[in-house]
C-alpha cells in the first residue's frame, strides 16, 4: 500500500486506488486530482479569453477573472501592435 500526501490540501492519497499526479510546480511533490483541476482551471480560462479576443469574439460577460485578464491581455497586445504599425 502506497500513501502519498497532496501538497495542496494535505489529504492522504492511496496510491494503489487513486494514484496522484506530480505537482506542476514541484516535481518532488504530489497533488490529488481535485487540486490539479483547481490549478488548471484559471489557466484554461485565461487561454480562452486570449483566444476569444484573437478570433474577434466579443467579450463574454460573467466569466471568471482569469478569462477577463486573458481577454484584456490580448486586447492590449493587439492595440500596441496596431500603434506600432501606424
């Protein structure tokens, strides 16, 4: 029986039934699936905001702060590029 400690929530994980993943920020630590999903969600939302802006899709109200930051990041980037090409 292998037991691992999730470095985010301090939950003990039974490696035989629920094998943990390597922590994305520390390859010597482990993380449970629930905590991994929480860490990945903001990045996915940020990337979705960037892609929506890049594709010319109007900003979607009521999205996460990460989505708003991604959309704003891409918008400002496009504005700087437009200014430089004038």
